[in-house]
């Protein structure tokens, strides 16, 4: 079995200002790997901040990207394409059929006016334009993925 490469490419470096000890950095990585819900994300964030001080944006993005990976698995999203202009993922037919598409469009447009949708070959291509976003794209995708999972159930 080949190593699973992350579907989101973000910095996963733990800054030396938190700790210079590799064993503690490994512990932080292990904590972050446990993240599979907003609740565990908040718990891990609290634990890291209690022990090492306030986390920086890079670690916050890293933690959200870990959550995004887990949510993507639930939605059978195997690939998130990113470039300088946009980030895009595809929802397959099984997922789409379990959704209220109008609800999805309305929710996405409330999150950001930068979402674009394209339906072809029984798949929904969802693109988020990156220019002018107020924060890192992982935050927008986590919100959308969580909503899709909620309306799907």
C-alpha cells in the first residue's frame, strides 16, 4: 500500500518558538492527527495552547486541513485541486443524490461569493476562487464540507 498523500497541501511545520524538542513536535503532530471533528479540533487547540502558548495561523490552518482531510473522506472526495487561482473538488453522484442542492448553493453563497458550481457527467464540480478571500481556503472548505455532511444525514 502506497503512502497516502494529503489531499490538501498546507505547511505542517511546527515552529521552534513552540518547542525546539523533536519529541514534543512529534507529540503535537500526533495530537493534530487525532482531529476528526470541530470538537476534537477545539480540544487539541486548547491542549496545545495550554502547554505551548497561543498557536499561530500556520498551525491553525494545519489543524483545519487535518479536519478537512477527514471530512473529505466521509464525502468520498479523493482529490482537491489547488492552483494560484482556485481550489476545486468533485462530489460524485451518490453524494449529490443525497443532498438538497438548493440548500447547498444557498449555504455556499453565504460562506463566500467566490464559490462556482459546474455539473457534468453526474458529478458536481465545486470551485472556490482564491482572489480576495479573507482567510485561508481550508476554513471555507471545512465549513462547506461540514454542512454537506449535516444535510446528507
